[in-house]
C-alpha cells in the first residue's frame, strides 16, 4: 500500500535557489543578507555559493592566454545552470562592484557571454551606510543587461548594523522586512527578461 502511494504521488519539484554575495569578505554582510533572503522563498532547495571558492588571478587577456579557460569559472556557470532563481546581494566598494565579484564575472563571461543565462534574479545589496549599497545595484543592472541578467526585482537594505540582527540571521526592522517579503511574494519567475 505504501509502495502504491509512493508511485502515485506526483513529484513536487522544488524551486532551486542559488544565493550568493558579490563579495569575498569572510564576514560578508551581503552573504548573510542573501542567505536570509534565499530562505524566505517557500518550497525551495537552497544552495549558498561563496565567492572565495571561485578565486582566480585578476583577469587580463594576457593571463587568459597563459591559463586558458579556468575550470573554476566553468563551475561557477554550472551553479548558475543548476538554479531556477538567483538571489545575489552585491557589496558596494567605492560606489561600484567589488573586484572579487567583477573578476569571476569577467572570467565566466569568456566561457559564456550570457553569464546569468536569463535566470530570474532578485538583486540585492546592503551596506553599513544609509544608501545600503544602491550604487552597486545600479552598476550591476547596467552591466548584467547584456550578459544574460534577468533582474526581476531589486532591494537594498540600508544601515545594515541597525536593521539586521546578525545573531538571529534576520532583518530586525519590520518595515524593511515586510517590504522584502512583499517582493518575494510577488516575485515574477519568468525566464525571459522583462
Ligand atoms: C574599499 C571599500 C570601499 C567601500 N565603499 C563603499 C561605498 O561606496 N558605499 C558603501 O555604502 N559602503 C562602502 N564600503 C563599506 C562596505 O559597504 C562594507 O565594507 C560592507 O561590509 C561590504 O559588504 P560585504 O561585507 O558583503 O563585503 C566600502 C568598503 C571598502 C573596504
């Protein structure tokens, strides 16, 4: 009987969410934020990617000539291929993206121009400042457009230290938390860019 039930049950496919930060900092606040956000999705399989596992020499065409197409960059693309949804929280360095993130992005783009393969993306940022890393989100939106970026929604959490409880691993400010949850509730999973 149990066996029959097992056969007849339709298989529920869980949404595969890849959450990561555009930062290689060991204590990355954007990583914490991406993990929290990834966990807010229901019925999902969540995988966390750490940019430190994708460290490569600084990209240059000369370096590329020397080492070719690194397997690590391919693995990064494989992770993106696995996912149904990308939750990326970009850190802001000097009003732009971090070198660590741009580097893996550049290496990956040499193996596949559409790095993000049009996977629906929730693009986030946070920083200790009032802007919450908004400039990095803007920069990312500009550069992702031509490289398979399919940004479906954005959200920047300002003043991280005031609005995120590190111990509990969650947003402590109800207004911000509600706003983010609202975005996830209305998230558009369409594969084609809007
Ligand atoms: C070189 C450097 C430049 C930074 N520039 C900015 C900035 O332009 N805007 C901002 O909000 N925070 C800036 N910060 C602070 C970062 O937002 C902060 O270090 C944050 O923790 C980075 O995110 P992460 O912890 O995920 O790496 C900068 C930090 C560094 C080290």
